[in-house]
C-alpha cells in the first residue's frame, strides 16, 4: 500500500468515527456548556469540519474553503468560526455562543469530506515529501504527509474524542463502537 492510499483510508476512518459519534446527538447535548473552558459539543463538531475545510481547501489547495465559496451560509453554523490565531478569547466566545443546525452541518461535512478525498486522491506518493513551512503555527518545516496526518486526521480523531467525552459526561454513549 502506498502512503496516499494509507492517508485516504485513515481519513475515511476518522470521518466514520466522527460521524458515528455524532449520529445520535440531541440538540440538548449539542448546546450543553460544560464547566470550565471546554467547548460545547456542537462547537467542537463545527470546529472539526471547518478546520478540515480550512487546511485542505485553504492552506493546501491554496483556494477558498468551501465555507467561503460554494457552502457560504450553508454550513449549519449561525456564525463563522474565527480564523486560528493569537486571539483565543475570540474563539472561546464563538464556541460558547455558536448555534449549530446539526443536519445542515452534517451535509456541509459530507461536502468537505468529498473535497478532502478528491484532493488526496490527486496526490502522488512523491508529492507527500513536499516540505511546508508551518513556522507560523509553531511546527517549523514538515512534509505534506505529516501536515495531513497531524492537522487533518489527528485533529479529527482528537475532536471525536472530545465529543465522545462530552457525550459521556452527559450520560450518553460516546464512540460508535
């Protein structure tokens, strides 16, 4: 198996885990504000999908993310997620206040997943060795393969775990397995 095929399989599995974890989420579970500074489950889901869109379509494809083009106003979030940066207070405020329409957000997610798979399918194993400068986010020089693994696949898995935990704290089953 080549590295592109492996990354595509890992991404497909991460999407399956995330969507399976979200499958039975209620509106009450989505909006519940956990204690401390943890984010509500709905904001975590919106963040996960929007971040994948930003990384794949914005950063790696160097184009407009779907939320700013074909899916503008149709992502299921009542307000756009702030871009990552040093002003995390702005993000925290967004996460505590955003309202997520789960069916609409899941439709947007499917479009993001298809776009991501299309991007990965077009890569060659050699392209995965391309070096990216991610110094702006504290990662230095990394290969494209590492960027996809860390910033997309790993991020999805991390957030699926957070969502699973938020469901568990509310007395619901987290992961789909």
